[in-house]
């Protein structure tokens, strides 16, 4: 008998989330290979599903010792997900290089696209 894997699941998130807790009723925290962090609910495949927050890693840039060497940049989405895609109500924020937090979109999303 051959075991098949559902093709709708994101393999990385599925493997990571399933190692933690399958189809969560309580939020889980998953760390990505790119140092991103997701805290929220997942579906039976381990894809982000329901309420959750994904935040990218903090990046430091500039030459050591210059005025910009400790400026951090990040992007964060907090809201609803559907099978690993931004879907429903949510807010996407970005911290610019000068330290100002900008709201990119605060509202509804449809299959990863702001509406």
C-alpha cells in the first residue's frame, strides 16, 4: 500500500507544524528557515489557517560602526489565513529603514491580495 501526501499542503509548514501539533485548536509557534516566525492556528496539513501572525526576521544592515548599522527592518501580517494564504481580515505592517512603521494594508484580503 502506497501512502500519498495531499498536494494542497505546503510541505515545509506541514512538516514543521505536524511535528508540533496537527490541526490546532490552540495557537502554535513555527520558526521558518528564513528566521520568520508564525504564531497562530494551522489546518490538518499544517498550513497557516485561521487567526495568526507571521513576522519576518529582523535584518541589520550597514557597515559596522556607521550610523545605520543597528537599524532593523521587518514586515508583519496579523489576521486571518486560509490554507496558508492571507485571506479575510488582516493588517500588513512594515518598518522602514528610518524606523517608521507603515501600515501597508489594513482590511480584507482575498487569496493573498488586498481588497
